[in-house]
C-alpha cells in the first residue's frame, strides 16, 4: 500500500506557492486572507491555527477576527460587509460550524461570492456544478490536488463518496464528475452500504465517525481517501477509516493526521493566491 502523504505533497506545493507570493509582492501586492472564528471549540481553533501558520509561512497576510460564542448575528454580518468592501483582503472565510443561535445560511450568503474562498456561496456552488468554478471548496480541491500528484486517474473510474455534506461530499462529487468519474454519493440512509462501497475504485469517506470504514467496505486495490478527523477510544486522533484494518486491502490511502488536512490548507491558500493574482492583473 502506498501512503498518500498530504504533508509531503503540501510541502512540495508550498515551494511553488512561495514563489507566486514573491512575484506578487514585487508588483506591490501582498495576498491576504481573513478568517472569522466564533467561539473556542477545539477542532475549529486547531484548523484556524494551522491556516494562520501556513499563510504566514508562505508570506501572506493573515487576519483573524475572533468573536466570543455570544456574538450577535448582526455584528457578524456587519464585519462581513466590512470585509466584502476591504480592497486589501483578497478572500475570507467564516469557520464553520457556527453557534446554533446564528443562522449559518444567512451568514454564508452575506459573503461576497468574489471573495468566498471557501466556495460555499450559492452562485459559487452553482458555477462549480456547471463546470465553470470561480472558487472551489478547499477540502475537495485539496483531495484532487493530492490524487493528481500521485497520478491517480479519475477518468471512467467508479467513485463512491460516503457523506453528502456541502463542505465535502457534494463538492467532491461535482469535481470528480467534471473529471469524468462515475460518482455515487452514499449517506446514512443508503442501503447495502458495504456492497456499494466495495464497487469503488476510489472511496472517499467524510462522515465524522471514528474508524467506521473497515476492510469489508473496500475493494482489493482501491484508493481510499479519509476526510475524517475524529478521536478513538483512547482519545487519539484518527479518521473515519480503520487504517490498520484497511491498509492491506487498499492500494493507496491517506493517513489521519497528515493526509487530507494539510491538502485542504494548500487548496485554500492556492485559492487566495488566484484571487490576488487576478487583482494584480
Ligand atoms: N469547518 C470544517 N471544514 C471547513 C471548511 O473547509 N471551511 C470552513 N469555513 N469551515 C470548516
């Protein structure tokens, strides 16, 4: 089994991105991303810290706007309006999930789709499905970047995605369909999930349940992409795939941590760079 080493690939791609940042700076432009974080929930704080580290490593501007859990929706919307109109910010994201008191949909829809580097705004989602994306959701884009790096061909392949979220499952489906894969999205109501998953040449798992996928779900020689970030019975970080159980069945698979996570950040920074390059031209 070959490890799909997201940390290594991200490192290799970072070198190219650093050069793009230097080119922009010569033209007087510093690529800039802002992140709105509400509250201090464990996973979100870690994700945001990792995004800051990477942006700073690449030489980009990173601005964190951190609110307490009890921030009002109006205050958030006012900040979004300000960022929409701030010409020095190329793109920004609102880290999800938001507290239940806030209408997530309304917040996402307030982001100017031109600056929506998450690709979550409705017109960006629509453009992605049409095949003419302006911005692409980072996790999905990062998965494709990694498969490309390892020369995993998608054309004509059977892809099964377990999980139908707007953040991962649906955009991965759109992007793989655009690359001529035959795509099935499975979810909690899917019948005979094991049998279906076993038809996959490429299995993408994004359900948020520790070690859910065992070798009974995996065809011999399949490529397995694990988007999970869970805790096992000993509180150790693990994915949605039971790595030890599957590693002798898959031909390639991602570890957790160090697989999809670093690639998500690479894809986000690439997206910000694209917008900054458009600003320069
Ligand atoms: N929470 C988990 N993944 C993501 C992501 O890609 N973007 C945002 N904004 N929040 C997330």
